[in-house]
C-alpha cells in the first residue's frame, strides 16, 4: 500500500489489446464489492476521447471553451477537464479517495503494481516479463516465471491475493448477491 494510509492502493491491469483486461475488470469489480470493498477504476486512454454525446448541453459547454465541465445528476457525476499532460495514476487518487482499491486499466509503463492479462494467441509474449512492478499474471497458459498465476476465471483467488497483498479489510462481510451492473 502507499506510504499514506488514507490513499487506496492502485493496481494497473495491463495486457495486449484484446487480451481480456476489461473482461477481467468486469468480473473482479463485483468480487471486491461482494467482499465489502468499495472499488474505483481508471481507464487509461492514450488518445483524445469524448465523454459526452455530440450536441448535448455538457458537450456544448466544453466545445464552447470551458476548461472543466461537470455533468451532475442524483446518481452520477462525470467530468471532462483539459490537462497539460498524461496523468500518472497517483495524480488521480484525490478523485478516488473514497474507495478501498483502485483498478487502473492500462499504464503499462508506470511504476505502479501491475497484473498482466496474457493470452498467447493474442500476443505471443508477455509485455512485462522483466517489470519489477509485476505482481501476478492472469493467464490460462502455464508460464515459467516466479510469479503467482491466476486462471482467467479465478477472480476469487485473484481478489483474495490482492486483499492479502495490500492488507485490505479482510474482515469485510462477504455478501451473497451479485453486484448490480448499471
């Protein structure tokens, strides 16, 4: 965990395009929620993107020149803000300080703890084989590395490993219902 005890740990989920990173996150998030943890996510996108729909009011605000546009409703907040650099996950933690764990999709070149999702039929070799920040692998292919490896469907084992590694609240109740998807 980070030096500041109130900062949630950040784990970067990396892998080649099409390897199953988003699918893993879709399974891992409800597993953490089932164990009583609050999860935040960050999706790294190396190119410019649009959050709002073309022509909607918040899109119009941003395209009129607003440096920051926040869309607020009773159940969600969305923000688009101009920045001068690609932000490191640590710089984003103030936005996610209310969660127990942050799962970041991407950031393969960061100095953060990482999990690599590996499917040899998608990309023939590991991206992070020599990365000292690689905690574990998620792959159905046996690999000769001195790292824990979790099968793609073993989200319970992977969640348990991360909870233990980051010393998260292990006494949280395990709820017996699936997390709602919105």
